[in-house]
C-alpha cells in the first residue's frame, strides 16, 4: 500500500473511532433529554471529548498525509524511511485519543484520579507526540532529499535556494509544516501536560492553539493540495498564477500572527475564552483592568485575522474562478507540467537533521520557559 493510502487509511480508522465515541456520548444524552435515563455529567464529558478531540485528529492524520503528497508533487521528494513513517501513523492510532484527557484535567469532582491523569498526560500521550516528531523530520527531509537528488548538493542548505517558492503548493506545504509545528504542536504538548494545563485551561491560548493546528496547518495543507487537484482532476489551468503564489503567504502569515497573539494573550495575560464580556465583566465588583500593553496584542490579533480572511477569500476566488473560467488542459499539457519525477539514488538530509535538532532545542526552551512562567501570576489592576 502506498504511503499516501496508508495515511488516508489511518485517518479513516480515526474517523470511525471518533464516530463511535460520538455515538457513546450523544445517544445516551438524547435519551436523557427525553427523560428516559439518567446521565452522569462527568461520564458525558469524558465520552464527549473522545469524540471532540478525536475529530481533530482525523484532520491531523489527513494533513500529514497531504504533506507527504505535496513533498512528492512539488520536488519529487520521498521520506528517508517509509517504514518509519508508517510506524509514526500507527503511533497515532495507539496514542492520539489519549490526548483528549487534557480537557478533563481541571475537573474539580475528584472522579478522575491524579495517577490516571498523570500517567495519561505525562507518559501515554507522548506515544502520539513521538509520531508527530517523526513526521516533523520526515517531511522536510523528503523535500531536501528530492532537491539533493536533482543535483542541488552545495553545503548544508544550498538546496534551500533552489526550492520552488513560486509554486503555491510548495509554499503552502512549508508554511503548514512551520505553523503547525511551532505554534500548534509546541503549544499543544505544553497545554496538554498536567501542570501547564492549570494555567492554560479556558484561556484564549487554547483558541490560539486551535488556530495554529487546524486553521493554519490543516487548511494550508489542503489549500496546497487543491492547486494540484484543480488541474489533475478538473483539468483546468489555474487562473492568476501570480496571485496564487502570494495566497498561501497572505493566509499563513496572517493566521500565524493571529495564533501567536492569542497564545500570548491567554498565557501571559489570562484573557479568557468563551466569554462575551471579557473586559467589563457585566459591571460586577470583581471586574478589573488588563495591562495597557494588551492593546498591542489585541491589535496584532485583529491585523492577523484580517490578513488571514483576505487570504482565505483569495483562495476561494482562485479555486472557484479556475473551475468556472480556467483554460481546459489537454492530457499532454497535464503530463508535461504535473508529472512527478522521482530521482533514483541516495541523499542524506544533513540540513534538515540540523534543523530538527534546533527545533528540539527550541521546543525544550519553550517548555521550560512555560514551567518558569507557572510561578508568575497574571497582573490584576484595580479600577
């Protein structure tokens, strides 16, 4: 089975278990709403997050699959070890849903034992984290191998100068990997740990994590794939290729700024999510003023969101416009332009190996910084 099909199968299995979790959660809840049975609220929350968190892991597995496809389509790159990449997908099946437990870490009921939550969030969840780290190395390594096998072997990073940045499929792939890894992945592992969750829970940082994973990482990956599906499946030439080259950057950088601002506002200032009155508190006597410097990050959040919205609208315009007005492509033109060329030979991804070590070092610093930040109370100023 090809690696792309194996990844898609992983996503399908996760989708099946997610639907089963949803049935376990919602069928008893429906019967409860009819007054037929009683439902334990904590049991509902536990089963619900098997569905709610699992639904996002379908996106994760599908996104990683698209990463491998785009590395192949754009530069003819293949993973250094297909067996290891398959093992990483299997680790998703074994450990990914264990991450849903971090939604329950702040439950005050005592129904979940400390030992259970500690083992889950401190150890078992890292089965899936290991899978993501394998993919985080394998996909960039596939890009480097593809370019080195084409003859771009100068130094550690000479191949970077030959990357096809004007190809929206390639730029979408790179931005997806970077934003997902640095914003979504690092924040997710940190937020899911037992002690860190006490400070991150229900702040805007949680929303910033979502923006870095699903909205930035997954959306960009499928945007990049769409630029190949339009000519290969719908046999239409992409309209406005120069605008298309800028679209992933507009959406990706805007969403990156939005996610970063949300993470900062949640962790550093404690700005809550799911609150329609986070600044006035309904005139309650417990209202307070946030530090003035928060305004800068709120403005950054607005600017990033606006740029991402424009990038998203541009993508829709390009995709729909290509379907409706794109030039029909003949078989010869499709084969000439989009044929995948995989070079034979061996190439060691030395540059990506160094970048992976730097990423792990930054990850460690970020994780330790957040542990230090646990000792820092949010600033609360009186009115």
